[in-house]
C-alpha cells in the first residue's frame, strides 16, 4: 500500500490569474505531464484554509447552524464553520473564533479530528475539522455583515437522523460527522 | 428540528458569466437578501454532477485508484469517480461507466449510498455516491487522454488505516467511506 505523497508531479509551463477577487481566485495553468503530454488548460482555485467544528455541550447537545446556501439553493443544517483569517495564530484559533462569533459558544476541550480538502484536484486549500466537547454559552452572536444563520442545539438522535436521511449536504461537514459516529460507535 | 429546504431564498439582481470554459464555469451574481441588504458580488461555480463508488469485490477487497491531484499537489488514494456525461441515462449509469473505464471492474449489486455537495455555497452540482458489492474484473482500463492513475485493491484493514491516518483528502470520498464504516459497524 502506498502513502499520501506531497509534492508537484507535473511541470507548470505557464500560470496566469484570470480572476482575482475577494471570494474567487482562479488561475489557468498549462501543464506538462511526467510522460511528456500536455494539459493546455488546467484551472486551479485558490482559497484560504477553512475550519469547521463538531461542538458538543456538557449536556451532550450538538451546536448546529441552519442557513441558506446560494449556489445549491438549499437551506440546511451545517456545522459552525469559517475561514482562517491572517490574524488567527493557527487553525485551532480560527475554529474557536468562528464558534464564538457565529454561536456564542466557547471554552471546552478541543482537538483536531481530521484535515481534508473540498476538492484536491481544483482547490488549493485544506479544511481543518475540530471536535470541541463541554462547550458553554459564554457570549452572544457576532455575525459578519451579510451572514444570516440560526443557531440550534440538536440531540445525538437528531444529528443521526439528519445524517441517515441525507439532510446535510456539505461534504466537508458530513465527513467529520460520520467519522465521529464511527469512531464512537454511535451507529 | 427543521428540514432541508430547497429553493431560492434571495433575489438575484444580476448574473453574468465571467468564465465559461470546459473545466470552469463561473458566474458573478448580485444578490438581495430577504432583509433588503445587498451582496454585490457572489460567485457561483457551475459543474456537471459527479459520481463516486465504493466498489468491493466478492473477496471483500476495495477498488481504489491512486493518483496525483494537482491543485493540492498530492498523490493519494481515492474512490473511482468521475463526471455525469450527457450520454449517461442517470447517475447510476455514470458511476458504472466510470468504474468500468477507470478500473475494468463491473457487474455486482449497486445501490445509492448518499447524495452530497462539495460545497453548497459555491458549487451548483451534486455528488452521487454509490456502493457496489461483488464487483468483478470484466475488462481492461480505458482511460481518458490525460488521466494517469493506478488501480489497487485494498483490504478492509488497509482502508481503515487510510481513513484513520487521514491519508485520503477528498471530502466527497471520505464522507461515504466513513458512513459505510459507521453503518456496517466496522470501527
């Protein structure tokens, strides 16, 4: 069995940014494969790293946000999530800041659950997934200007129901949730 | 607890395609939120639907592909996956075609495991995840021109090791794999 290998495996012949906006950075690359063949147009999307958190209260309730997601035109439950800002010292700090801002919950014990990618073939960024247990309500919500979401606490049975019936669509949230269920033998 | 709700929840004031290429279609939209506030620049990425398959042989071996993923610059194991083509009658047909083309495996019993999204806020497409059991090698690989991947069969223990040690990065593949592990009580 092979290992995950990091490092460039193609020759980048040309790379140019065609979109460079706050919410979309897209560059077009021309690649030479190891066997000499060319891929004349390969699109790479650059994003900052993202974070999300499975946050559980002392009473065993799971903190979820319910919000509208425009590209897919669905309103769904998701984990609290966000973007790693330059001011954050690391991904854990980003996750704690996002949980506090979006939901008002904090404290508790935190650990990294996994680090994944929304799409390794097109996106440059990683998604850092955390588990926070024994979190408490310590503040009020402080949402960004155009954020519009509702915070809800769900029981384990409700979270399992959402997962079983495919009501959470965001793959980068479903992956850590199913991992949490599998490793804690909750199914 | 709320349900997943489908439907537009904002007013699209303006929508224009800024990139329309075979591998990237990006449109810039101007949105009006329900409370009247404006989001002047919201990027939506349009893709065709995708498929992936957890394929298991009669001997209980899992069919994986090992390949280089350029945006993240990693070489990793992934499920067999691909794009829904216009010629395919449905997502199941796409998944069967991709498994046969990429790996030479076919037949077996197929069922839909889940339907998810790589990113509901930015991408319009769905990812249809299938489980195929008792698949058999019935053909040779027929790869697309610039595809470069190796097919390997892994044991359950090897797949669990890859998952536990975070060696698969693709969230849309990790989600169905952990679901499979949780529902079959394999952890």
